[in-house]
């Protein structure tokens, strides 16, 4: 039936909200130039090896001169001219490292000098030396690791970035970009499953600490999963995102991702349309939801569920998404209006037939009719009867039983029904369960 009832006009049916729902800002990195100055160790000659003290004299003199120049307002060009020989001086000092304090001092100079020269590899090396020295106070280790990961990422040394940032994320570090840098460091190496696992660890750590999870983490995960065609992960993360922030755009994006990676027939499309209707997913830019209205109307079909088709089509026209003079829309309205009266008149006889039926097929059809006419209590009774009698698509009946219960604000009952759904409908049912959870919140 669906093949003969289709939109015949052009339009923006192919446009989705995925591009917007999955969009996330570019990663920005780069520790502040003031970090090195604030953290640079004070050299106490008695604490360092004689070899290092001798080799480090030139770089120490240069760095002291640089500090003075900065205090006097020297511009970037003047600062760079002042440290022209510093890389060689630093290398000589690094070659003479003997003790942990030697390594700490050399590392501090490398971080500072690298900032002046815009040499991120030098800064990475310096930060690594500082951490390897064992002289960083315990309270600052995570912060230093974050900077190390930051420098390594900028230097495209992604394995080093992963190593440093894994501990940072596990510690629930205050800078939210740490988790995204870690995930992208994995992705840059083609390790996308690991990237998503890292973001999941970040979410778990933040929740365990009672903090709010940044929306950017969900978007980053969705983007990684979608681009790399990781269907189960894309569905999981879109569901997590909408539970975290149930906005109309997130609902629309989550629904579209579930359909993108699901094996939907018109029956699954119908229940997705119902979810978008109830969750506010239709309350988005018309160019993003026209396709959804069409999918919903086609799946419901005015010859099967005329009341629901009329309601949804009129809503689409009223919101300006659909045009009443569009052949598809006008045909849907005409067919629905002509069928509602006889369809409603047939319900009592069909109800009696369903109750007398040996299997659940008639009860399931009766339940579908009641649900489409916004009679959830009657629909709930019939869905339960259909499931008890059997010989039906149980997952479809359970999904719609949950919808009928949710429409009566029976949120816990609805979630219990959705939890029993298996097979191709399971991701859709989980999304419905998430909606029930958001509706049950105070």
C-alpha cells in the first residue's frame, strides 16, 4: 500500500538536521605563553649537577635577558632576535642533564623558549622533561599532563597525546577540551572505537563527580560515530545526548540517526514520527522537518489511519512546513477526511471481533486504531490482549503498548514495556524509553 501513496512533488525531503545536530566546533589547542613563566623553576646551583650548571650558564643568561625584555615591552620580533642562539644553548644544557633537578630546569626553559619561538615540539619535549623529573608537585601533575597532551596534539604526536591525556581525563580534569583532544588523537590514528570509549570514560568520570557533561562531548562522539559508519555507537551516543539535553534539535538528530542506521519499514517509521511529534522534534527549521512529516504521513497512510494522518498533515500545514496545495498534501487531506467517519463507525464491531479472536492479530489492529485516535487507555488494553493471545509482531506491540502507557503518564510502565523490545526495534524503543525518562523528571 505504501508504494502507491507517495509524494509526487519536489521539495526538501532529503534535507536533515544531522549536519547541524552533529556539528561541533574545531578543536583549539595551545597552552598559554604565561604558563612557562609561572612554572619555570628557580635555579639553585647547589641543587644541580656541576656538569649541568656549567653547560646551562649560557641558556640561563639568555632566558634571564628574555624575561627583562618582556618586562620592558619588547615585541615578538625583538624577543625572537634575542634568543637566536638559545636552541643550541638549550641543547647543550639538555645534553648535560644528570639529576632530576637538572631535568626539571631544562624542561622549564624548553617550555618557555618554545613559546617565544612558536616551537611546539620544543614545548612538548620540555613538558615531558619536567614530568619525567619527578619534581612536579603531586597537586600539579594532572595540569602538567594536560599541557603535555595539548602540546603533543598540536605537534601531531598523537600517541604521546593519548598517553598524556588518558590520565587527565580519568582524573576528571577541569578543562573540558581534554576529553575531545584525547578522542581526536585516537581518531587521527584511525582508532575510532577507542575514541568513543575515551569519551565514554570522560562522561562517566564527570557524572561520578556530580558535574554537568558538556554537550560538545556528545557532539564529538556523534560525529566520530556517524562519519565512520559506527551504527550502534552512533545510536548509543545520540540517545545519550538527547537524555542529557532533550532539545527539539537533539530529538530530531537522534531520531534521524536511529533511522539512518536502523532497518526501518513503514511501521518503524510510523513510531519514529510519533516520537518526534511528542518530543518536539517537529519544532525545528522547516527545511529539516519536511522530510519527517512526509515520512510520517506515508507510514500512517490515510487509508489505514486516517485520523492520525489528518492530525499530522494539518499540523504540518499550520506550521508552514507543508503546503496545502502540494499534490501529496492535498491528496492526504482529501483521503483522510473522507475515511474518518466510516472508519470510526466500524470500531465497535472490530472491538468485539478482537475480543473474540483466537489470536492477537485483530486485537493488535484494534489497538493501533485506538492509539491513532488518541484513546491510549483502550489502546493499552488491546495491546496487552494482543500480546497475551500471540501470533503477532510482539516487538511492535510492545513498542506501542509503551507509547499508549506514556500517553497516560504511566512512565515507569512505559519504560518497562520499551525495555522488552528486541530486534530491529530495540534502538527505537530505547529512544522512546529515554523520552519517558525525560518526561518523568520533575
